[in-house]
């Protein structure tokens, strides 16, 4: 697979349903052996099988959207040590059934994470390049 922006997220952005100024965002760590993303039809976190999600961050902080470039503070995730090989970035809804998937990453430094024998804190460092987290 490759990194992708979900088509339904693009549609939601153009409809004004995704607002980085007034919504919360999180990252879910995934085992892609249990989930194959469908860029055209996947829209909500509930479409990812529960056994594919091995960790979820808290809300991201200091989200900015400047000239179509999305950025936020790096995020720490307390994790049980299970291996993961991809992640999704999503807008938090009142439930998984209305939490909107934005993009999927499986080609990034640090992936795959092979696992550890005990719980640990994992820090996701967003890029310092011009594209930051995501550039449209």
C-alpha cells in the first residue's frame, strides 16, 4: 500500500465538514494485516476493524492550517508495545461511526514498528519540511 488521503475526506473538506479550527483530531496506530484501506469508500473510523487498531492518541494540540498546510505538535501515545505498521489521522466525532478518516500512512520513517515486550510511550514527530503533516 502507499500513503493516501481518503476520497471521502477530500469531499468533506470541500463541503466544509472538516474544520481544523473547531474540531479535535487523533491518530490511530494500525496493524495492516487486519485492515486494507479503501481510499474511495472508507470514511469513518468504525470501518476499521477493532482488531486492527493497536493504539489511539489523545487529541492533537496546536493544530494550524496555513496556506493549506496542516501541522500540529508532535504527539505521544502510551502504547502496549504491540507491533504496528501504519496509522490513520482522523477528526474525532461523538463516536467511531462519525469520526472522519482523513489520511492513512504506511510509508514513513519509523514504520513498521516491530514491537516491544512492555508498554512504552511512542512519539510521532510530524515533519519539519514544508509539507508538515499534510499539504493540499
